[in-house]
C-alpha cells in the first residue's frame, strides 16, 4: 500500500531551533536607531520585547538554540504535525511530480503561529513579566497569543483593527474565549488611540494604529511586553520546528525535496520550513534545492520591492530594518489573505533573497483561490487564503515539470486551514472577487518615502 502520511513520535519533536543567522554566508545588516542611525543592540530592544527574544533576534553565533523543556512540553500538545503526500492533488494535475505538504493546520488554533506564541509567552513569564500585548489584523496571531498567554498565566491585551473586529466578530470571540482582553483600535485606552479618535471619530483602524497602541501599552505598563507574530528573526527561529520535523519525515518517505515552497507575509512560515533545508545548500550536501516564497501580486515586496532601510510598521515606530520593501506605508489592496498584506520581508530573508538563495513568485488572488478549491476537492482540507498562495505556486511548478518532462519532489507548507475564512470562499464562489495589480509608478512613488537608502 502506498503510504499517505508520515508521522513522528513525540520523542522526535525537535529539542533545538535552527538559527540560520549563524551559518548564512552574508550576515544580515544590523537594525538601526531611526534617530541616530547607530546599530541597535539586544539591550535596546529589551524595553519592548522580552530579553531572551531580544538576544535571539541578534544572535549570529549559535546555530542551535535549546527549546526550553516547558515549551517543548506544550509543543507536544499538537506536534509533531503530519507530513502528507498529496496523491489526489498529483492525480488531478496529472503530474509525475511528487507533492508533499507539511500540515501546520492540525492544531485547534488553525495555523503555525502558535509555534512562536508559546516561547514568547514562556520567556516573558520566566523574566517576571505579568502581561503581554500585541496587535492583530486577520486574527490568527491574536488567537495563538491569547491561548499561549493563558497557558503560562499571563494577561493578554490584543488590539484588533476596529473594522476587522466589526466584520469578523468570531475572531475576537476566539481570543476572548481564551481569556484575552480585545480592544478595537483606535481605542480610548491609550494616548495614541485617543489622539487618532479626536482627529477622526470614525477612523476604521489599521495595523498601524493597533501597533502604536500595543507599543504604547507595553512601554508604559510595568511588567508588560510587546510580542510580534511574524517578520522578526526570533519568530522565524521558533518556526524552524516545521522544517526540522519535515526533514526527518522526508527521510521516512525516502525522498529529499527538489523544491521547498511556502506563502510569504513577513516570512515566518517560509523561514520555518525553508531554513533547515537551506543549511544543506550552505554545507554543499544538497546545493541545488530551489526555494520559492509565494506572495500576492497585489503586495509584491519580494518580486518588485527594493532593498532599503525601512520601518517595520506603517506608523514608523520600529527600528530601521534592512529589508525588501514597498515602503512602510504601502497600502495593499484589501485581499482576503490578510496575513500576506505586509509591506516588507524580514531581514534574514531579505539578505538571502539578495544573495540568490530563494525566489519570490507573485500570485493573483483568483489563481490562489482556484488552487485552494482544487486542494479542498482533492485532499479534503480547506486551506487558509494565505496558504492558497503556496498551493498555487506548487501547482505552477508541477505544471512546468509536466511540460519539461520532469518529476521533481516538491514540499510545501500548509500554514493554516481556512475554516474561519469561509466569508472569503463565499465571495470567491459567488464570483465577487477580483485581481488587483500595482503599477510600477505606485511602487516607485511609495518607495520615495523610505527613510534611509542603502548604497548598492
Ligand atoms: C500569518 C499567516 C501567514 C503569514 O505570515 P508569515 O509570517 O509570512 O508566515 C501565512 N499563513 C497563515 C495561515 C497565517 O496565519
């Protein structure tokens, strides 16, 4: 009988994360203080983030970082996750390619984000913090953080974009079920929020307003730390449990991927599955593996952005980060893959992209949903709108292989399920969705506002 699923024992859940910074040929450039343009150190970050994550963020020395036992115990509530051979999808595509996916949708929160929420909350607790705060747009990160905070006995305050909160009430109810306080942003609970509401009483909120409020709360409340669900190096580090497990599981299948594919918002699930395999490019044992990051073509920072120092957030509160960016206040079209509507790429991935270790692939919204529907009808899982981009890229690669008469082994990451995104599928199935493109002019104009250009 052909084997469908490759399952690991709890014993095989990784005991260390892989820190690619220690082994990449060119190290990422340092984050800079926006006022002085001086490189930042871990201490500069530690008044916002917990100390251990601040250290991990800038660690270019240790390739392997121990996963604390208390975090690994909680990982075992839902890990290891299955590696699955997508026979039915292969058949529908009439391809000789072998398609595997790592299924990060099996935990009840529905996405990979819990892999970083757990260690972030654990370190806060260890360091004596009592509260955590964050912003959330689509709501996946807020849900993961709310649950992780509860497990480690922390209070969580989540600022959710007000308009999303009204449009998707289930999302805030998930967070409140886990015991978090959820505020629609802009709110009256912070000075930043009050100022925004005074200027515009009907402000619908944005990730920018929510970030400002969460950072204000963290910096003005003793014992409260800010947390982030993507983009930063330590978040991608925590996500490497995905690729480390997948490596063992591909071995069980007797194969090694020729191509590794994931969707791309800020880069955490892509880094999570790709970095462990990329180390074999660096050490020369599998130097031809191809890495593809699938982004929406309405937010094309990898394929059409520029490598510059830019803010990590719309409002300009964060340090300057060396990143492929569309400009920090780029306003992407309101596509349903909310988790991919981010203007820049994390600094590790930006450096790796610059050095040619991965390629971006931009996917139109309608193609992403067509891929998601085919995946649902073959493999029986309704993917998150974000994950649909990885599936669409996989399908393109399989079709290309058919034309070229090849049979590559393709591994993609299924970052989450779409069961709380059914309004998005409703719009697609009813024919109400459109593609959005960005003109070179719009991108060029928006990049004029980048705070510091990098000499190339
Ligand atoms: C948040 C999210 C993403 C995008 O974030 P990355 O940091 O790029 O991984 C992708 N898929 C799902 C399901 C998400 O919730």
